[in-house]
């Protein structure tokens, strides 16, 4: 008799798959730690890329750093996902998906009428593979941005 749930029934596979494939190059413990902080490291980069892909002027990209830093360092919630505390508490897939969501929104806006539309589709798929809630946020943002 089999007990329990199959692997990844209630959680998403992308960060753990990255850790698994990274374990062939480096040890699994190090690869898992890198996969855990990947979303927190990528979020400022993808937020900057979102500003660049929207062709925002440089002064408008600069003030966006402060709310993002406040969001990262807030201790108002520790398990809801997105900030550093919740990433270390196990919500690292949410952080990675949120970073990929920013990249998806920017790339869809920038490449909607060009041949690189597949980049937006690939990042939207990676967003879903990481976590479903930022994916739903991305679908809503795409509906707003594409109007």
C-alpha cells in the first residue's frame, strides 16, 4: 500500500529541477542553496529589465529601487512569499516566479510586434513552472498592458 502524495503534487518543479541539474556540476547542497536565493537575486535584475523593456527613461527607473528594497526587507510577513524572509522560510519558488513574471510582462510589451514573441511565451511558461500565483498576476497584467 502506497502512502502519501506523489512528488510535486502541491508544489512547483522549476526551482527544484534547477537544483537537481545544478547538482551534477556542483554538490546538491550548494545547488539547492543557489536555487533558493535565485529568485531574490533575479528580482532586481528583472525589475530593471522591465523598465528597460518598457523604454522608461532613466530617472523613472531609479525611484523604483526603493519600494523594491522595502518589499525585500520587510518583516511584516514571513510566509506569504516574495520577500527575503519568506524565501528563507521555503517560499523560494514564489520569489523566482515573481521575478520571471516581471520579465514576462516586459518582454511581452517589448516583443509583441516582433519576431521574438517566443521569449515572452517561454518566460510565461517558466513563470507557471515556478508558481501559479505570480502566473495569474502575470495574466492579469498582460491583459492590462496589452490594451
